[in-house]
C-alpha cells in the first residue's frame, strides 16, 4: 500500500476532516503510516473491550429476572386490577403454572400484590430518582420488591432493598440475579431492631420508603414516624392504597399539612370488578429534616382501616378533590 493510500485509509476510518488532523510530513514513510494505523486500530479495540466489560458488570439486556417478571405479569387482569394467583405462594413460580392458574383463579383474583401498572411505576421511579438503599414494608409474594430490585440492579449492583413482612412465602424474585440485592426480614415493621438496617459504618439511612403493610391508621402513622427521620432529604416515600383505605388517607392529610414533604396523590387502575374507588398511591418527597414521632396520632382513629363511619367502598376517596369519571 502506498503512502497516499495509507493516509486516506486513516482519514476515512477515523472521520478526519482534513490532512491537518494527522500530522502530515512529506518525508513520512510507509512504515510510519502503517504503525500509526496499527496504533489507532489497537486503541479502538481496547475501547470496545473496555465498553464490553462495563456492560458485563451490570447487564441491561434480557435476563432471567426480566423474563420471569414478564411471565408473572401474564397473570395480571387489567379489567379488575387483580392477579390470577393463589392467595399464598407455597411453591416457586414458573411459567408452567400460568395456564393452570389463569383457569383456577379466573373468577377469584388476588388483590394483595400491587397492580402491574404500579409495579412498573416503581421501576420507572427507581430509575428516575436512583436510590441506593430502599425499605419496603409489606412484601407479600415479592412482586413489588422484584420490580424495585430489578431497577436497582440496573443502577448499582451494590444497592440494597430491605423488605419486611410478618410471614415469608415463596417470593417470585428468588433464583434470579435480583435476589442478592434484596434482604427479606420476617418481622413487625414497628418492632424490628433498627440495627438491621445499618450500613457497614453503622449508619441507618434510606433513599426511598415504600410503605404498604397493615393499612390501619395506627400502623401507617407509626411507620412514618419511625422511618421518615431516616429518609434522606430529597428522598421519596410511597404509600400504596392511600385512596381506598381511609386509615391511610387520614395520615396523608396530616402529611399534607407539613412543610417537610411535597405530596401528590394519584388514582391507580383497580376496582376489583365492582366499581369501587381505586387503591391510589401517594408520593411524598422529603425536603427537610423531621424528628422521630413528628406526626401526632389521633386517638379516635387508631383502628380505622377502610371506611370512616358513614362511608362505603363506593364513596369517593378522601384524597380525591375531583369527581370520579
């Protein structure tokens, strides 16, 4: 290959605009230009290899977790917002169960896990705010934890999700690459030793709280009073079922009066096939420090769960300021 041919190959391969982009000398030899081209090719190969290694560290392509999550979501009923699954998972989930469960539970959907749309919202929100330490109360079969954990792994494999429930079942995230990021604790959220959540330095903090356990007023206000002080400023707290359960709604009303949180309440797509008000979701962003027990419980509301006296499931949500469509 001639000197001129080497020169034009370098310009074409590396999109060089003019001969001034490569030091051009009339006394350059063919061997020198060949050496330049070899060094450029080696550098390009090294960059490609480095990029490949980075992708291997956190694989964003289709994975076992993604496949399992997609298979499980085939059991979701968009018409009611329920799931064609047993009330209690006693055996690991796999796709061979789908047709059988769809048939068995067609008329008796399970409404314990969050709606699929909410699970996907969790994934999107985690990707947006990029938390490193998350606490969830109310694990159930692990669908919401799976969604959160999947998004966490795409951000940082060292991220951690703590998820609590009184009882353990066969969580659907088991056996996937998401499982190492999730620490399940069979415990009462108001009684567990806070040391369980400390990092390597002994510090307790969370970047996101997802509170969805017992829906009584006394439980949700207790969880917020206990864990919100450990939520980082700028962190997000999510309360599922804040529109259906008046017990949660009354706590949200108290939060809305505080300046330490920015809140938005949204309906969610579940009516259980009966036209009842939706579970809803509250997203609260912490903007200032709060002390422990910063919310004062109303002693008359402690046992309130679904409906205040005189209300029923068809009534508009307390947090909904607009008429139902």
